[in-house]
């Protein structure tokens, strides 16, 4: 999926993240400046569905205008070109570790 907030806002005459942030706050969605910057200029890793509802209500747009599908980026069965490098090369998987040296809880 591709995040399309900036273009959707621009189509409605909203050119600054701060303008949208104020409009969202008026509808009850208070977003920090840092999170708003991420929503405005980047691709959010996640977004709450309730927040998405408010954004759509403020912009007066369907969710399909904010989230654009990119099916060509989805790996197809048997497609080895898009398979992760570790799976192709047979390398050991990466094990996440905490930076503070503590162990992770058991899986």
C-alpha cells in the first residue's frame, strides 16, 4: 500500500501539515507534531482505524484515496526473485536482540 495523505490534502486546499493537524484536533484527534510529520511526509508503519476514520472525515474522502494498493509489489508463489535474501542464500535468519543487553521474552 502507498500512503497518499499529502496529495489528498492538497486536492482539498490543505498545503501544510499544521493546517491538517488543527482540523484533526477540532474533530477530536490530537496528533503530536512528530507523528503528524511522519503521516504528512512519510509512509506510516501503522495507523489506527479510528484515526483513519477521522482523517477521512476531515478531508471528505474515501479511504481508497489515502491508501493506494500496489499489487505489483506483492510476491507471487514460486517467485524467487522477490524472496528474502536469507531464504535464497540459505543464511541463518536474523535474531532480534535488545540494545540494552537484556534477553527477549520467550516466544
